[in-house]
C-alpha cells in the first residue's frame, strides 16, 4: 500500500497484502526492541537468594511431538523450520526471522523438551545455560517485557529440573539470571501498555514472590494480578479480547497459581476462585467434541489434552449456558450439531488491537467433526498471516463491497491496527419444542453502503439440518438511495482442513474425516469452491471454502433476491 498512514482510514477496498504491509510497517515482526537506560539496567542487580522455597507445578501435559522434534534438533515455528547440527546451540546460529526468534526466546518449548527423559532434561538445561551466556547481561530484543515474563514463567515452571541440577556454580548462575530478569519485570510491568505483557508480568511476579526466598513483595504482586483479572476477564468469564484460547491460557495461569498458594501455605486470594470458576465455564462453552476450542479472534484450537487437563482441575463441573452476553456469543446445539455465532463488537483499546472483523461469522461442528470455521489464528504463524486473518473475508460471514464489518484505525500508542464496532450488532433467539431460531444483524456496512446485514439461522431438533438466510436491508430511517448502482457482496463458508468438498450438480458434498457426509445447498446461482487458509493448528493449511457472490440492490428490503440468499447444511450420512 503506497502513500501515508492516512490510508488506513481511506474509503477503499484493502487487500490482504495491503493489510499485511501495514502491519509490518506499524509493528515490525515482533515489536520494537526495548530501550533501557544504564540506571535502569543497574536496578536489576542485587542479592541472590539461596534457593527456591517452592516450585510451580506443571498442570497440563507437554507436547510430545514438539519435544521429539527438538530431540532431533528440529525447531518448527509456524511454517518456518530450522534444523541444527548436533550439539549446536540455537542462540549461536542465524534464525529464520524476527518472529521465529521472538517465539524461541520465550522458552515455551522448555517443558516439552524436559519431558523427553534424561537426555531431554540435559539438553534443556544446556540451552538455558547457553542463553544466559549469550543474552543474560541484557539484550534489547530478548529482554522486552512480554518475552521476558513468559521466559521467566517457563523457567520457574521447570524449576526443579533447571535450578536444582548441576554444579553449585551453575545453579547460582541460573538463579542470578532469573532474579535479575524478575527485577527488570518488576520495574517495567506497571508502566506497560501492552495488555499481554501486563498479564504475563503480573502472573510471573506472583509466582516469583511465592517461589523464591527474599523475593518480591507478595502483596503488591497479588494486588496487580487482581487488577489485571478485573481488566481482562469479563463478568461472564470470557476474555476481554473475545479469544477462547486466551481464556484457556488465563485459566491455566490462575490454576497454577492457586495450586502454588495452597502448597506454599499462604492464604489464597479471594478473587482466584471466582475468576477460575467463571473463565472455566467459558472455556467449556467453546470446547468442541474433538476436545479442542473454536478459534475466534486471536485464538487457536489449542491442544485437546491441554483443554481437558485445565477443565479437570475445576473445583466443580463448569456451568452450562447457551448465551454469553458480555462476550457476545450465541450457541445452538442439538443432537451433536453445534454452532457458535459471533454477535459481539470489538473491545475498547488496547484490547481492540487483537480483535477480528468477524461479525455474524460462525463455527459449525457435528460431533467431533468440524465443518465450518474461519481462517483461524496462531501466534506461531508469522505476522503477515496474523494480519490478513483479521479481515471480514477470513470469517464465515457476508462481506459487502470488499469492506470489513468493523473499522480499523491506528492505535498510536501500540502502533497496531485496532478494530472498532460494528454498529448495532445484536442477536435474538427463540426456542420452541425441540428447535432453535436465531435472528442477528449488524450495521457495520450502513455508513458506507446504506445496508444492514441480517443473518437468520434455524437448527432442527434432530441435529441434521441447519438452514440460513442472509439478507441486506436498507433501514427505513435511511430513506431511499439516489445511487442505483448495485453493490457487490460475497458470502463465505470456510471449511475445516478435515473436510473434503466435492462439487455436485445441485449441491456441494462435504465428507468429514470420520466418514460423516453433509451437503450444502442454496438457491443462489454460482456457488463455488475456492482455496482458503487455516492457521488455528499452528501451521498454514489450505482447505477449501464455499463462496456465493452477487450484487445487492442499495434500496432492497432483504425479502427476495438479490438481497436475500438462502442456504442449508443437510446431513446425508452419519459416521
């Protein structure tokens, strides 16, 4: 995209390439390097404790596939792969990208490597020691607040193996490095504007205050975490970013700290149990029958083993509900057929920096088979893809005139594109006998095009039929448009990578990997299959999508074509 920053707000159609270029220009691949004065650096010095008083417990299973790959010196992050010669340190070789380096320096892979037996533990300890030698004094890239906080959390999560093995000199060097980084976090976290960095820093400082003798103030750390919970967890238990996997990670952090408080013999903060119960129920809300999560906003599928382990630690079975009013999601569920509709608007800044323009998009699954999804998201995949999948066209919804249902503008503080809206998004449901109707709409296209998008859904009681109607309606309050030029639209249904689509004469057959068969039918002429992308499993996959394109009457009432498009998903054969 050429020109100045004002083009972000320009009234024109942006492409995915445009969006990615903007993203790179405003943030870079992994954020700006931190700049710290000599005085601030000297503030990380101080006495080193003798030992840990307690250790964090790892409450969720490690990723054996990643651990096994690391034992073969294969490092994979998203679509990037680095294979090292045996014995070579990852810190002494050029890395594929800044994004790759960012994920590497967080040490989220450390538990996976440690759980690969004695040789894996030896290798993990060696990588920590080599990191200290190369980056331990200070580094503007690897010492940014977010990766430093995550790194310290992961080191403490592996505390028994990392800090209680090896020579006395080696153990002291590791503990000294950890404490210096913790002091740095303590000095930076309260001034941080990035909510992810504030959260990571807050949970890490609570853990540090409980785990390390002569550590930081526990009262101050708990007060900070209490404030972040209030800011980042909605009353219905959803994460303020409206991301299911962000909610899962938050739940795991809080469960880990709760376990630590109880083992350490310290009184547990009252707010922990409250938020654990609420966010646990929301994680269960988004859990599909394959054990993973629906990927909304900047959320991925997550590993089923992780979801199961977290939910198993809840003090009681999670509360069941079909509507999350504060988070903005509706769920329809009958006889194994399950749909979740996004009917919420973007959160306020800075949390809007991560929001997607996916208004009235949905996730549809039949038992363990995922049918309709979005393009998904993964923090492991590079920043270009992360930017592109925020747009409306990356979701299973209607796109009008190539626009986004939410508007994006530059957040000057974070240098990220923040989402706003859409205007007037709402949903009403009706349940009668054994059937469910949902009537939703938004006005994200009203200002530019004068039309509302209305989506009506019906799910049969036997779970074998989902019918839908997408209409474009000119509100009476708008008055008739003088411009009679028809407006192009597209309705997209992104299919999950586990679905094989076969174009037929009067329907599109959808074959799931478990053998179940569905068909998609529509009265709209010209439905076609196109390639799309899917990121929510941590790599870039290329499944197919159903696309219906047409031109809408700017004065249409949404009662008939071309402003009314009807479609249906019908179950043909069970697994």
